[in-house]
C-alpha cells in the first residue's frame, strides 16, 4: 500500500479474480507479513470489490486500485489503471 502526499491516498495492486458483475470486479491483493514472535514471513490474501467503469478490466488482469468514498455496500475501491 502506498500513501501519496498529504492527502493520504491509499493504492493497492492486485489481480482480477472475478468480473461477472456489471461494472464491478473482485480483486485479490497479496501482501507479505511477518509473525511478531516467530519472525516467519507469510502471505496474506484479501479480496476487494472494485468499481470497474466501462468493464475495462477482465479476468486475470493486474490492476491498480485507489480508495474512494463508498460506492455501494461493498465497493470502496476504484480501478484507476490496468497494468
């Protein structure tokens, strides 16, 4: 996650795992965490619902997400770029 400037804009990079909904897709974001006691690294996977305006992102694409105000009950992220 990157924080840009003083506006505290949060961005994530992930892979589209579902695009069956209209103007919505599910993005899987992987991050590496370290256990505080045992110091072992492990991968944490989290799925986000993202607004896909124009249905430009398809299954398998790598996309960049940006946190926006709530669009619906589950969508708080917007796809800003298909990488």
